């Protein structure tokens, strides 16, 4: 395997759907905080998902794609990715009960 392919592969990860995706630094940070990336969608689909996940009792977070983190090999995707949002969810934290 060439060095370029190896480097590109090291910056990719599989999401819950099994598809390969770029590993963004924010995604790594959010995963450490318990957030799970559900998918990347246009603004309308993202809004539909936000409402659905909130109805299911999930916390929802929507992030824009950081284009500066897109690999040079993937620059053809910049235009599309600039119009998309990444939707993350996690279970709502249980309220902390105060001791009496």
C-alpha cells in the first residue's frame, strides 16, 4: 500500500452505518463526551432529524463540517460538505438529585 493510501486510511473511520468517513477532530472530542454521530445531512433533513431525536428524548447537537480538516484527496467534496450538517445525539443526562 502506498504512503498516500495509508495516510488517507489513517484519517478515516467507520461510523455506525459501516461507511467510511473522515475523522474530524471535533468528532473525536464529541465521542469522548458521549456524543454519537448519526449522519451528515442537508439543513432540511438535519432539522427533521433534530425534531425526531428530541421527541425520542435524546440530546441533539448539530455541527457544520470543518472544511479545513478535509484531506487534499477529498477536495472535490468541499462544495457538497459546505452545505451539510453533522447530527450527533446522546442520551439525556439524568438530573442529579440533591441530598436532603
